[in-house]
């Protein structure tokens, strides 16, 4: 399993994963983009608050996608049962 070291919001993080490097780079870019959005407005927000807001936002996105996927799977099952 390859290991990676990336820097997100000035914090260096090392980890191992089965994900390939392009996937890691896309994830890192998404995190940096979200951090930039959260820190707009010129106010100072501590790294801890930024990380917490980022985690909450991404968890909400994940849960919403799971809800939508479940709805689509139910709809597909409905359509299959009509056949």
C-alpha cells in the first residue's frame, strides 16, 4: 500500500492508502478549495475551526449523496419490478 505526504492548509499529513496518486491530488485540491471558501471574508478562523467546518460540510455532502443514491436505487428497483 503506497504512502503519501500532503500538505493541507499548512498542515503536513502522512498516510497510507490504496488510492492512486491522481485521486489523492484531486482530494487535496478539493480540500484546499473548501478551505479557501471557508476562510473568505478576511476574518481569522483558527485551523481547528476550519477543520471542523470542513469536516461538517463534507459529512453533510456525503450524507446527502447517500440519501440521493438510496432514492435512485429504490427507483431503479421499482422500475425493475414493473418488468
